């Protein structure tokens, strides 16, 4: 990151279009990471401005004010108070929604009090005409002491003007909108006298917020200017009242709304989409369409990818010189990576649908609907967001529990969130479903494979809320908090936002899983290609003696040798050791190895089997799916992946805690190994017995 670049911080309330403005400025020149030392997500982007100037754009977590109530909001405050931070903004851009200016301007007035050059962006300007809104921009700029960019991030209007304002940020006025001392003159005057070189509002934030502030001793400030909790709360309330009085006076002159032009389409849609009966029916219908589409649309690209990697593996084995490196590539790395790449279409389609639901404003209605269910099972209303976001990944979902104030409610949410079906389970579900569930339609529209996938998602959610109900009784939780969710306006999804979201999340999945699978593929190939003792080293002689009377041809003989070596390799011996424990579930030792290796990440299951089945058979152009279909039990001659074992595997992965990263984040969030250990034991036991019962009944 160049030190000459302008640092730009995007700040604003949730649902103001902040991410849309970020995408308009940065396009695909962005990446997601964590703030140093904590697991709060940050988005950074790069932007070229006029006059050949470059900018680093930081999309800060959505926040309603600088009175922090969550770790996300604390991140915003700490950055704005610390000029030594390398991300400290040269200019802050506050994003507001033209329909909610009054509420959105609260944080703007607070940032102005920090004397940071600030640009006010009024977004969704394309809705002004239909809503009967008119703005007096010169008056608003004079009253709010800033420059205003009227923007429509949906249509891309106003972005060039915003870039020009960023370039000329040094000319922006920095004086506050109002003086914090009006709340308690004597108190604030003595505070200013004690620290004459510090901004008054910064000192106030240090006193009221649990944040770090430059080189000042926070305890010294608090001890010298201590006030009771109730007194501080009273002053904060006075501050908020003063700010809204100022905002009301400004908007009284600068904002006019013709109520007769406002349309009530949103209210009519809400009455249907949040209805106590039809709301759930519509949501289930949408889920049904999503999972039907995931299977129907992804079949062709998945088959192409699967065949391409099988052909590449065979070509590598035939073309490159014989040796360890060629074997590693053709039998280990290529099949292992192919086991992840094949699921890119389904992962991309899943993120596509989720992005469309979020962009349209419908996801907030889903959160509202789910809150009604969860409260009946003892979950906090604020548990809705973590459980729904768990469909992407349990790690950020568990981090999202930080906005739950009550510790027991937060703990329950952390413990049950991994039941929600995440995107890492999708590759496992997809390959097993395609093997054991017929691809046919019932009544002409019901694709059985898509229906099965939907039922697994519903099963995961049911597991979460039932577990929460039990934990609620065990922990004797009596207090309840409720979740207030903002209902944004409905809008057509912006193609650019959806596309960027799909590309970024799919890339993160592939890169994250790819690194793990590449490492595991190398290890598995080594363990499957070498072994101790005569049973491995003298495999050819043993097979020749054992099959002397069978008159095998060369291909059949080589297959027998490969099988002998694999079973007596290091990985074969390990698999045989655990086979007695998993045989009642319908699994052989190869599936057992895949179960163990997938503890690193669930999606590793497929890559592991791809590597194991390819060792010694790299010249075969069969796909991983066809190899799994052909796998049979040598004792019974039955297919390993049959209906009973397939359903058993699906249930195992629906309930099992098969993710080391999730355990690590649980430990970090609870500050104890007790809870992740309990999580691992109970979920694994539930998964084992559910799989056992299913197989024993269905076999």
C-alpha cells in the first residue's frame, strides 16, 4: 500500500448503500481481511482518482452512532481517534439514504466534531422523484459545513463528482457542527483545561467508550473526570437530543417531502411477505426454487470440470516422465484440487441467490420472520443474523454474536450456529446426493435432488433451534432480549453489487479450501503411495501368488496390485484401524480417512476421496463421481455408496462438528476450551448416532 495514497473511510448506518458506493469506487480492486488482533472483518479497496491520484478505500462496519454497543462499532471509533493508525482517514465519507436523512445524520455530526475532513454523500437520489423529495443542496452544505455529493449508486450517477471532492479534501471545512460542551459547560470546560491539546469530543469518547486513544492514559482521564454510569448515560442522551435538534432545524429548511407522491407499495408487499402464514410459505417456496436451480443449472459446468480434471490427470501421467513428481501431480494434487473446483458452479449459484435476496431488501423480512420462531425456542431475537449468515460460513456468523448483550444468550447462539448448513457442506451434500438420489422429477417440477438438498438445510436449522431450546432449559435462561431490525426499501438488485459479491465470496471459498486441500492432498498421496513391511513392498509377488489360477489380464492384474498396495499403505493401515468404529454406519476405511481429513474443512471430504481413488490409477480418465459409483465392498460385492450409506453420510455431515476453524473461533469468543470441547463431543455423538440409526434402518 503506497504511503502517498489518500486514505478514505466510508462510514454510515446499515442499509444506506455504503457497500454499493464502495463497489462503484473500487470495482473488483478490493479484498477482505481482519483488523489486526481481532476478528472483525474489514473491506479494503483501491481507486484511481482524477489528476492521477490514488486512494485506499476502507469500508468500515455499519454503525448508527459513535456510542458503541458492539465490537464492530468500537473498531470505527478506535480508528477515528488514532492518528497513528496507518488506515487513519485523510477524509471521511458519510453515506446517507435520502429517505432516512434525519437518522443517518446523527453519526455525521459526531464525526464532524472530531474535525476530520468529511464529505456527505446522499445516496439513492434516483428515488427522490417517486418519493416527492426535494433538497436545497447549497443550504444543506452551508448548515452542515461540508460538501455534498448527490449520488445514485444503483445508476452510477454522482460517482465522478464524489471522486472530485475526494481529490480536493484539503479544502473541506473541519469545524464541528455543534459544541459538545453545551451538555454540561462547567464539566467540559474543566476537561478542556486539563487536556488543552486534545479535541474535546475525543476526550468525551474516551470517557464514555471502551476504546484506546493515542498515548493518553484512559484511566487517568476517567479517574480525574469520573461520573457515575447513570450520569454518563444522561449526558449521552442529552448529546443525542441536542444533535437531533440541530438536524431537525437543518432539515426543516433543506428537505421538503410531498407526502401525496409517496407510494405505499412497500407496505402492501410487507403485509404479504411478513404475514404469519403466507410469509413462511413464500420463503419456503423461494428456498425450494433456489435448491432446484442449484442442481439443475450447475449440472453441465460441473460435469465439464469433472471430466476436464480427470483428463488432465490422465494426460499428466501419460505425458510427463515417470517418477515421484509425476505421480504426485497426477494422483495427488490434480485430483485433490479438482475435488474443490468442481463445486464452483454450485457455490457461485448459492451466493448469487443470497446476494439477490440481500440486495432486494427481502433478507431483512426473512430475519423478521425467523425472529418470531426463535423466540419460542429460547433464542435471542439477535440470534437471527448469526444463524442466517451461517449459511455462508460459521466463523463470521459466530463473530456476529457480539451484538448480543446477554452472555448466556450469546453463548447459546455460538454453540448452535454450526448446525446451520454452511457453504463448505455443499460439496459433500452435492456429490453424495448425486450418487444416491435419482435425478428425476416428480409432478414434472420437483427435482428430487434439489428437494433433498433443501431438506438438509431445513434439518440443520431445526437442529440449531431444538438444541437452543435444550440449552436454554439447562442454562436456566430467564432474561430475553429482542432484535430490532430495519426494513429497507425494496429495490431491484444491482447487477454490479451482486456480481462482485459472488466473485469475492466464491474466490474466498476456493482459495481458502484450495490451500487446505493442496496441503492435505500431498500428505495423503505420500501416505497412500508408501507403506511398511512385505505386504506393501512385495505386493506384485503376493498378488501373483494369490491370483495364479484366475488368469488375469495385465490391466486386471495391475488393479489388484494397486489395491494390495493401497490397503497396506500407511493410510490403508490407518483406515483399517478405524474401520470397526465406522463399519456400522456403512462406511469403509477410505470413507473413514475422508471423515478424519475433513475435520480440517468439510469440503476436504471430496478431495480426499479423489486423491485416494486416483493413487495407482492416474491413467484412468474416469471422473471422481464415476470412481465413487464403481466402488464396491470386496466382501459383499455391494456398492459402497448406496442409498443407506449415502443417507447415513448426509446425516453425519448435517450434524457433525467437522471444522477445526469453527472450534478455534468458538474458543476465542468464549475464552475457554470448555465450550468448543463440549460442542465437538455432543455434535459428533449426535452425528454418529443419527448416521448409525439411519443406516441400520435403511440397509
